C-alpha cells in the first residue's frame, strides 16, 4: 500500500468516526471560524465550514475580518475567546509569527486550534517551533508557486521579464508562492528575469497602482504573477487598463469569477484553483473527530490544486473548482 493510500485511509477513518460520533460531539463542542479577510476564497471556505457543521449538527460561530492584518484579526480573536463557549477554532493566521501569541491565549483558554490556508511558524506542527495546532489544512503553496512559474514561462515562451504582485509579508501562503515561483525561474528559465515584488496589503486598488507603475517602468514586461485574489485582480485590471491584454500575460492564484472572465478574454493565461471548500469542510470534520477521541489525525493536510486554462475552463471536471459565491 502506498503512502498516499495510507494517508487517504487515515482521512477516511477520521471522517467516519466524526460522523459516527456526531450525536456525542454536538453536545460537547462549539466551533469558531475566523478566516483572514472577506474575499471569494474565504467565502467558499465558509460554505465548506457551514456544510460540514450542518451535516454533523454542530454550532459554528463565524467572525470575518473586514480587512487583513494582525491588528484587525487579534481583537476579533480576543472577543471570540472571551465568549467562553468555544471548544475549537478554525482560523487562517494573518501572520505566521505575530499570531502565535494571540492563538496561544486561545489554547490556554481551552480552545483547540486548527489552521487553514495559512500556518504558524514553519507549518511543521510535529517537530517545528509551533506545535499546539491540531493540524494545518491547506495548499502546498511552494508547489503552487512552482506551477504558476512554469505556466507563466510557457505563456511567454520561456523568455522575458516578469513581476510578482503579492499581498503581505510574513504570511505563510503567499510567501511560499513567491518562494516556489522564484525557485523555478532561477533554476529552470535562465532567459526569464524577475524584476520585482510588491505587497499590496490585500487591497486591489493598490495592486492596480503597483502593477501600472511596473508596466510604465518596464516597457518590455512579459508577464505578471498575482499571488492571491486581490493581487491577480489588480494585476489583470492594470494590464487591461494599459491596453496590454494578451500581450502581458497574467497568472492568477485563486479561481475567482473575475479571474475566469479574464482567462476567457485572453488576459490571464492560467488560473490556479485552490480548494477552499475542502479546507473548511475537513477542518470541521477534524474538530468533530478530535472531540470523538481520534488521536491519529494528520498534522498537515495538503488539499491540492486544479490548474485551469483556456483549454479546460469549460470542462466540468475543472469548472467545478471555480469559486462560486452566492450573491
């Protein structure tokens, strides 16, 4: 039996136990959900959280920060801790280091933590510096950066100057994406030069302005990598505003409706879809399984990607990963 089969067996067993003990768990646990910010990615994750909670008959308290940042997330977290009735917290830490202390306070108050999308420390909850979370459930973002780099390199025929628009420093997810992207460009594409990296602080308008400035500065820019929802939207908008749609290629991390529209228009050449529904759904299952006494839950679960391009965007097998957010 392969390691992958063993891993999937553990997941299946955990989910089965969680479902079997739902009647017990629902009398014992209440779950908090604290994502990073309001955006389509986390909205789909919230749908996953709610779907699993409904199936298991569990109560979920949801608080969504209006903007990204430790200074925004921490007081919301403190208020959730102060409620005194939460047993588990599913959260996306907005800083891999600065949120360790605030989340340790939650643990000290008796709340067990599961991180989704972003992790604390180096993400190694077995032997790394931070061990208190039950698990990290999310993407392998370094690999996602590698996939994005190869997709952009293919779109620009392996040569030219490219730019990265990202969100915030010291956030595990986007940091990993930039690392993987640069690694591939440095080692596999000697004729491609990465000319810069900007942080838009999760503001699409800032991403538009930053990308527009780079387009003016780099007259021969060949491509842009947008590392999340706001980065990709801002980059794509700036390219269109400059009349360079289809000439300057954009790779978008996160399969929003906007990114898919730009893919159809030829502005975006590749969309990397994460699986936020799975992250939220599985995190609730993990909380219920832990409450039911399961001790073999994996400390890290990588949920994988769907790579969407012009050739497969209408294929239901890929289109189902496009983020569908209710109006």
